[in-house]
């Protein structure tokens, strides 16, 4: 959960409901990641808001400590992805938890056939007559709107058929490319927003893609719009993490302690606590970061992605607070909980000189 700027892991984001997210959570709570849910200053992948781009219900969630987090614009933090929230994770939502997104249109199980549309990009017309715009990113012929979460598809019914087809295609591509080619994912999400900016799921998708790219101001604006239009609270961890990315950790704490945050429970609440602890660490309040995470379920027997993220964030806070031996213990707990090896907890243990047999 350490990042180049000192931030711990980022929020995971809500579930990624738009297509196939790339594998893994891009944000990690670790060095080199962007703000992140956690203590040190950031994690690159992330998590995301309330829904996911994908129809499989997996979230995107950039996890704290996730391996291989990619740098983000500005500060390379990792983060939370939106699709994950659905695990919503995104982590949260973004989650991307689904690890599956490969580069391009290939999906797990092979590419889909029976494309609904041909490529667009130079300006033209879709099969249902909607005019495409010059400069719009290309939608591969294998894209199928059924890759979207059913709730997102229902939201698009209010659009005319041709436009709904193109918006769906851009959302699917945003989900597919979020982990592997985040800049391209953002291009597709922005194209969808240009066509359907009054639909909450579209704004959420754009916010998650912007978050993944470290475009904190844009992500904050889009996720706020999604929350306002759709009423979802699952984007709160992402919103708080965006405040961290903008250098306003006090705002992140304010969000985490606000009335709306009381409506979160389970993993979504834990994700927000991780972000809050990271903001506390940004401000040098290491003891408060430790106490913040102690409010969650720190049972070392827990297993799974969310437990690993929480334990990792707690270990980072302990380490920042000068409690090296305790930090080593919790990195060990994170490694044990992280059965799918999404974090670099084992590496952190080795760095601290513990459990050489890992």
C-alpha cells in the first residue's frame, strides 16, 4: 500500500458494470500507486463506485497492496476501481475485480461473435442509424451489449435505439480496457458521456475511468454527478480517495465521517475506512490511522481480497506509526488472507526481515 508519494492503497471503487474489466485490481496500496485507501499514500488500482460496467457482477476494485499497480497521472497512485464496489471488490465497484480484461476485445473464453456493430471512429453510421462522431474511439465488431450489467442496459432504454447501441459499445470497451489500457478506456467512457450524460451509470463509468487514470478532478466531478443522479453511496470511498489525490486529505476524512458514510456497511464501509486511514497518514496522524482501522474486523483468520486489503492497510499504518514488529505480523496476516496473491504482502514481509520461508 505504499506509493511513490507515500500514500497507501486506494479505494476499490464500485463494481465495474461495463464490460470485462481487466484482470486484477489496478490500484495497489503500495508505493507507486496513487492515493489509495490506505495508509501510506496511495494505491493504484482501485476501486470504483457503486456499479460495475460488467454483467458478471464483479467489481473493479483496486486493492491496497495489489501487485503491479500502474502509475497514475500526476502521482502514480493506485486506486480503487469502481466496478469493484459491487463485489460488489473496487473495489467497490469498478471492479474490476474481475480480472479478466485482456487487451483489446478478447475476453475470457474467447471473443464474442455476432457483433452488433462495426468499428466507428471516422464518423459514420451504426447499424441502427445513429450517426457516429469524428474522433470517437473505435468499437470492435465483437462487442455485445449483453456484456453490460443488466441494470445498466435498462438505464439505456431511455435512449433511441441507435444511440443506445453506441453508448453500450463504449461502456463495454471502457470496462474491457480499464486495467490494460486505461487511457483508451477513458476515451470510450468520455464518448459514452457525450452521448448519454444524463444517465447515472454512464457518469459513474466515466468517473471510474478517470479515477483509474489519476484524473482526480474529473473523477470527482463525474462520481458526484453519478451519486446525485443515482443515489448510490458505494462511490463514497472513491470520492474520498479523489480528494486525497487532489491533495485535500482533510476533505477525505470529512467525507468518511459524514452522515452519508453511516449508510455503508460490510466491505464498502471497510474500503472507506482504508481511505480515511490513508488520509490520516497523509496528514501525519499515524495513531489516528491505526485507530480508524481498528474499528473494522481485524480477525487474522479471515480470508479473501477484502480481508487482505484491510490487513495490509493496517500493517502500513502500524509501520508508519513506528510499530515495526506489529506491522510485520499484519503483513503476514495479509499474505495469509491473500489467497489469490493480489497484494505484495509477502514481499513486504521479506523487506522487513520476517518469515523468510514465505
